């Protein structure tokens, strides 16, 4: 018997007894004006707590505005609640029915509610914030010290009212967030409201830090209530209005587990968490459903689809939903087949998409299933012509079989694949042949992609296969950087055992007790001295102000694993009280002063995001994050661990005795995920600024230096190292190479690109591999996927992005002015603005503007000026442009062609220039340059085979005559590996995505997300 729906249901015997909800201690109804409209009464009879007062931004009494049965909060007022609401309360629940109108579109911090004392001077507060995303935090100290913080797995709606409920249990200290009764986040707190030493700043819509310039809440409030108990989920469900109940039961209905096909009896859920479920069948002769959920299946003479209908009825005490909650499920019941017929059906089920038009590598099924019959088989493949289609032997953890395709120069090639299907249910193996038509190179690029979800994707290559390793044990591989498949290794399964000793010895904390969500941003490099692949994995502990994390080393003989734990490399989050558990005193000497490591404005950092590289014979590792910045120490190539013989002076903003050379960031500013690459005369350093969520402003910035140890500067000559605090996502500090943009040829509008790794292939081509989220207002807002875009060298020596993801190769050759002249779609990567929520018309999205480079050398359209072509460099001078175009001054660009994401061929210009963005941060005086990255594209007939492709043009482009990268890093490459050890680096995240790599799920964290920055 097939059992379905158990994960989302309870048996009838498990239904709870009658649930009662305690009375709140304050209860404010904001659905309509009361009295003179400046206050709302507390509806709790006999309560000692008085009215909620409506207050203007300047603190004076204000009259409220009511609309849609709610108090409108338009960023110009807030609500002051009575003092002492949670005084002495260890357990509590806060419930607010709210519509949120924006997330941080102005950049200022925003809070929904705050209970306790002010953050600057008081000793404790509890808050829910709608800054860049929904989160909650609690601390018993002042100014954010000791703060327990966690993000919700989804944001509040910007179009409808929802009930947000926050709870804290005074015994377990577990704190939770619910949206319409659905758990969306939890963690173990460091304090409860009973620990607060002040309760004189209880507000709705105002900051926990009044007077510091934070924004007031934008949205609307219908109700606000506080309980002095920890409400259970059942009790919370009984506080919801009809719309909230509809949302709750809709989610539970969506979670009902019903098979898409069935050839035997199965069981349907008769309960969800808060409702009973009744079922009807459209064809009771095929599927008959009993009251206990048993679905009796009778096989028909022909395949039959039966519709099962579920109706959810809320438990007693829960409001009726505003609309009936009903779901329908189609179940295919197949006809009975004998073994021969099953063998035929299995062969028919095995297909290869696009077999008649093959233009790139293939991912072939490793298994095939007849789900309706519960039968599956393992598939092995052979090719009739290995020179054209070569089958790559799969590793044990691979989910597919890769086929490497070598396209003929001219004329299509016919190749036959033979698949052998082995299944005990089918007896003898089933053999099927599939004919492929492999198109010639002249037929155009392969625009197909197989997507994966890997946060902070590293990239490394061995034996013709690209491997990507990301946070939270998400691994993928590809033969062409376009068609990715997941794979597993021992870290996927045995991580708790592998990291048990170091996890328990250092990062593990009461507020962060599970290692599963804390394996961040692995960096892999081939170490020829050790003759091993070395993985540098950050084990995150978080905490505040001490970020207790550690960089660890693992080794393997193959990138497919298995991986062996070696030991810790370097620590963060130490103090005099616990430094003896680390190597700090070995490095600095016993009794060393560790004061500077306690300050996240100074040298305190989070030990994440390794970037490991050879510079000649020297092996270096960069690391770090928000707060104290990005640093670098030398490693011992013989062990892969820290080189203790190399010492560093402690010089403010330059170097540190423990963390080595300072490369970038610091003073509490954003910046993480260092990745480095050597090209030509420079080392290029890339960082991810901002918060990693969809609306957090995550973005990639670039600096360069002639010395791996720095100093690194940006395109305007400004330093990567900061010496004061400011919002670096809103200034032109570091070359922003990607933004949110809407342009012809792109599949969608992307946002929060970051966590990148920059990689040089054997032919010298440089790729940027990163994760991206997407501009959307519905569905999973935190979904992310891997993207690969080629980087090209601008005429003035900056690695700038090709405009589209990799679909074949970027083509760069000799162009004349007539080739280039035409109407372009221009995108400027604005370093001072980012997408902070909303649809495709929201602020922070650059919509491509039409600009024409005319044959007579003039520039017309949305920008006006002149242009010239000098060799392979285009120079553009813009005298004026339309509002919002953001172009003025001189620009230089490289030229190329690329297959766009819609399959069309487009000519592009990509480069750096202008004098528009002169704000560079408060710690340096602007040099007035204001240059930023831009590109321009237009439709263009693909180059014919006779065009000079620039492969021997005499340019000093960092490549030798065979196209190999002139990396200058002196690394001895493993046979079959790339010359850079296969990889640059990647970033780390707090968003727990996939439990194991094979799931490929993109989940925003419940209790695992630990934002890099806390509010100081």
C-alpha cells in the first residue's frame, strides 16, 4: 500500500482537545478612528495599560489617517504604546495584522514594532523589522550587543493584510515568527523580555534607535495585541481573521501529498494541522475514497485520469475562511500491462530532448521510471562515434550521464546512442537506440541551459569537467558551463561526523546549534606539493559581537570525493576568555591584547569566504566579511594550513598580527566573498556588497593591484580599504560589474547577483560564476540559480562583463566602424542604487535606453555626443543625455559578439567610463572621476567563418600564442586541471538552501540565516 500525505497531516486520533486562547494584556483595534483620531484605546477590560497614541515624526501628537479598515502608516508617523508592557515577562506573544508597503527603498533602516528600551541607551529590546527583508531580533543589552537575530523564510506581502505573530518561550528561549499561522522562522534567543532593564520605548513603526535617521514604517495596521504567554500554533490559528485563515488553510492544502499516478491502493490525509479534510472522487469505480482516507484502486481497461477533490474545514474555534478551501488533484490510473508491454513502455519513456538539433553537450538520464507502475531502471549509454559524442563515465554521486559533444566544422553529423536499461521488474535488459543529429559549428551557438541552485558557487575544472561547490553542501558539475547536474559526496551525507569535533569545539552556540546550515562557501584548489585537492570550508557560528567561526581544510584525491578533514586553518570570534581554544596565542604570543578583535568596527570579522591562490611559489588565502573587512595570510604549501613562520605587524587599516594583510572593507561596512584572479599585470579582487536577500542590494564590485598583497584600488583610484562607516551599496566604491537591468535579449530581470567566483579556463577565457535572485513579487522571492557570464578586458584594463550569460563563446575580432554603427540598447551599472523590492518597474532597475552610434561619428538618441573606433577599442564622448540615462563624459569599451539569452546574435560594447557617480564614501575625498561600468548591445548578423577572430593579432592580452592564460602566479597545475588551480573564490551566505545538493531547493532560512551585519 502506498502511504501519502503523512508529512503534512495528523491522524484523526492526534486531533487536539479543545484549544483555548488566553486574553491579551493589550489589544488595540486600528480599524477605525476613535475620539479625536489621535489615540486608540486598549480593549482589554480592567487592563492597567492605556491608549496607543499616534505620534508625528517630530514626537508631537498627530491625527491618524484611516483607509481599508486600517491606520495608514505613510512614513510620517508612528504609534507610541504604553510603557512596561513586557516588564517581568519571560514569555510573550506579539500579534499584528499588517500590510507592508515597502522594503528599504530609501536605504534607511525600518522597523515594524519594538518593545523594551531604546537601542542606544537602554538594556534590552525585542523587535520585528521590515528593512531589506522580514526579520526579528532580541537582546538584553544596549546598542545591539549580544543580539540574537534571524530572518524569516518569506517576506510580508506588499499587496494584502497578513497577521504577523512573534513568540518567545521563557523556559526554552525559543523565539519564532509566523505569518498567518505559518512558521517562517525560529531560533534560540540569548535573552527574554524579563532580562530587559528598561521598558520605556514600546512603538509601532518607529526605530529601536530613535533619532539616528532610520525610516518610519510604510504600510497599514489593523490590530496589535500582546500576550504574556507563548501562544502555540493552534492558538495563533484561532487569533486569525477570515482572510488569515484562508491563507493558512490554503498553504496546508497546497502541502497535501497526492500521487500523480497509482496502480495500487494508497492513503490520503484526513487532517492537516488546523483542519479536517474530506475527499470526493470523480470516478469511484476506479478510485474509491473511504472516510478514513483509504483510496481503493481498481485498474481500468484503459488509462484513466481520476480527479480527487479535497475540502478543508477548520477546527472548532478557528474562523471560517473567507472563501472555501478546496483543492483538486488528477491521478492517472494506468491500465494493466504484461511484462512485454512494460518493456515497450519503459523504452518509450526514455528520450533525449533536442536529439535532432544538437549544438552542445548533453545530460543523459541515468535512470528511467514508469511512475504509474512503480518501476524504474538504471541506464548505461554508448555512442557510435566517440569523436563527436563522447560518454563521460559518471561518478557514483552523479545524477545524470554527461555526453561531451564536439561539433563538426561543417556539415551535420549523425550519431547513434545506445541505451541499456536494467530493471529486475523487466527481466532481461531493455535496449533502445536514439539517433542524434549534431549540427555544425556554423549553425550557431547552443542557447540551452540546465539550471542548478548553488549559493556562493565556486568553480574549478578537472579532466574536462567543471565543478561548482557551494554553501550548505550544494554541489554541481558540467562539461560546458551551461548544462549542470547535481552530484553527491561524503560531505553530503556524513557532514555531522566529519565536522563533529571542530563544530563542538568552536562555532557551536545555543543560538546556532546545528552544523547543517553553517557549512559556507567552500574554496577548492589543487596543491601540487601535497598532491591533493584542498577544500577550504568555513564553519560558521555567528553570534554578536563575536562571530565564532573557523576556516577548515579538507583534502581529496578526486573532486568527486571522498573528502577527509585535516584541521582548522584560522579562527574568528575569540576573546581573552576563550582564545586558548584557538591558535591565536601561538601566533601573537601568550597574553596578547585581543581588544581590537571585539570590535566589529575594528578587526572583528567573520571567518568565511576563503579565496586561495598561488603567487609564484607562495600560497595565500584571503578571507573575511562585513565588519572588520577582508584580510589575507600566507599558507604553508606542504600542509595547506597557516604558515606560522610568516609574521605581520599590527598597523591600523593596513595589517594585523593574526589576520595578516588588510585587502578591503572594514569599519562595519558591507563586503564579503572575496574572489581573486591574476590577468596581465594585475591581481583583480571581486567582493559582494550588501545583503544577500532578494531586496538586500547584493552586488559585485571590483578592485585591482599589481601586488597580491595590495593595495587594491578601483576604477577611480579609490582604495578598497575603508577607514570610516557608510553605506557602501550607495556609493561608487569598487567597479560594479552587474546591476538589475531590463534589456532586449535577456530572459528576465535579475537582482542580488553575488557570491561569485572568477575563473580562467585553459584557453584564457575568463568566466564569472555567481548566484542570482530574480525580480518578482510572488512565489519564492528568495529563489536563486547559478549563472555564468564571460568577462572581457576593457581597453583601460578592467575585467568587465559580457551582457548575457554563456551560450557558446563570446566572439571578439577585428571590426570596422561600419560593423559597429547602429542603434544600441545601453545599460549603465549604477553603483548608487539597487533593487529593494517591487515589480520590474521598481526603483533600482535600469531599463535599457536607445542610443545610436551613427556612421558619421555622432551619438544620438537618449544620449548625445561623438564616438570613434581605434583598433579594437570604441571611445564614446557623451555631452548630454536624457534624465535617467546616467551617462556623461568619456567611455571606452571592448567589442564582441554573443548569443543572447533569447538565442539571437548580438554585437556588444562593454567597458568603463563617465563622470556621473562622484560619491565614493565619507573616508576619502572624491577625485571627481565618477566612472562606472556600462554595456551596449544590438542585433547583429553572426560573424562568418572568414572573419578575423583575433587569435593572432599581436595584442598583449595576457595570452600566449596558444591562447593559454598568462597568469603569472607560478602555480603548477594538476594534469587535467586549469592553470589557476581551477578556481578563484566565492562568497558565503546565511540562507539555508538545500538540505543536500541533490534536492536543489532554494529556501530562505528558518533559524539558520545569520546576516553578516548587525545594527550598531
